[in-house]
């Protein structure tokens, strides 16, 4: 069994990835600073679940804090899975400095530690946002990523470039995973699926930017966790899309939630956000070939599980602050 460092362990994708690894018998040292990028009650909920596993070790450390990070990662591990990040396109315009610190300096710190302790594997969580608006869909890993539209995308592209440097200089084995619009139970409250579910169930007004025809390659978090774990295999240096390969419009998401809950959405249409792009769609042939991975959860099943989670936790989840 392996012992992995997983950063951002109380985050949405990382907590699901940790749980899958823990259930398989691996040991996880989870690192998370429990920041308030969104309602910290969501992170506390996920962390509480992880702490039930005897093979989970938790450290409250910020990956930008190199001195304390060195104290935690002080020997050789089987790999670092860097899922700790400041995520979100719109919020990155409000505070770009913290995005750069976490996503770039944090990654650099972890790469330096990987070099020091000769940790053989590094997995980096990246994003479909790096593709910007200059490429046609579906997005391929070979597409141009030199023109990011947001500070978030720019910071993740910089992190990608750093991993290549460490692969080139120190032969570090690297898998970069570009995630496409991840959703699922206990999801981030700044993303559309969680927001729409809460608003529709609580019969509150939905804030919809644009006309709702914009589409996203919504990918279920359980599938993403499996793909992330598959990314720990030795590949040399690879950049790989993880997406559903089935884009769905925001209006379709709303319609599915309406059908399952029996509630009618109250929609307030707002102007398009210039940081948003019209559509995302992942070409996942590389993931199929290299990682033997493809998603298995369709959008209806995935949203139904999100709704079940919300109803099971409604007592406190209804008070979660949405961004």
C-alpha cells in the first residue's frame, strides 16, 4: 500500500479522492488550511468524515507556508497529489494575489519538497479554464493555452509550466489533470449545481448569468476521484483531460432539478459575465488510452445523488452561504 500526500484534503475533489484511497487501504497525509474561500462548514463536514479513517493523518498547514510544510513532508512518500488550490473564475478577479500565492507559490513549494525528498510522483490538479476561448470544442490537450481569460486560469497554467521544469531538470514523474466542471454531493457552494439545488428546493430566486444556453462538460466527482487516482501511475510527463464528454446547458441542469424535486425554478436573468465562456467540452481519448479511465455517471444520476445529499443534510446545508 502507498502513502500519499494530498493537499486541499478537505476540499471537494480532494476529500472524495482521499476517501477512495483510504477505502483501498492506502495511507493519506492530508494537508489543508481550512480557508474561508467558501463557507467553511462544507470543509468541516468533509474533514470530519475523513478523520473516521485510522489511515488518515491531518495537518492544518497552508501550502504557501514553506517552513511549516517542510515540517509535515519531512521524508519520502509515494507521491504528492496537489489538489490544494484557490478555485473559481469570478472570484479570482477580486483577489488575484491569493490565487497566485496558492496556485503558483504553493505548487512551487511542493515541487521543491518533491526534489528534496526524491518523491517520485507528482499529480497536479489543473482546469479546463486554461483553454480560454481561442480553441474549438471538444478541447484537446494539444490545444493552445497561451491566452487565459481569468487570473485563475493564468495561475493554473503557471503551475503547469512549473511542473514541466521539475520534470525536465529532476526527472519528476508528473500527471497534470485538467478537470471539467466537477459536481457531486457536498459540492462547492460557489458552483452552479449546488447553488441551483439549494435555490430550487428552498424556492428562492436563481441568479442565472446569461440566457442559460451556455453549456458545461459537467463531470461527477466520483468519476473525477477515480481519474485522479489513475493519474498516480508512472507516465513520465502527461497532461490529461478529465471530463464527461457530454456537455449540458445550464437550463437543462435546472430542468433536471425541477423534475426530480417537483419544484419550479424562479429564474432571475443577469448579464453575461465576461470571464465566462460559452461552452466547454473535453476530448477524453487520452484519458482512455493512458489511464484506462472514462466516466460512468450520467448527469441525471449524478444530480439525483446531489439532491439526496442536500435533503439528508438540509438542516444545516440550507444555511450555507452561496457566492
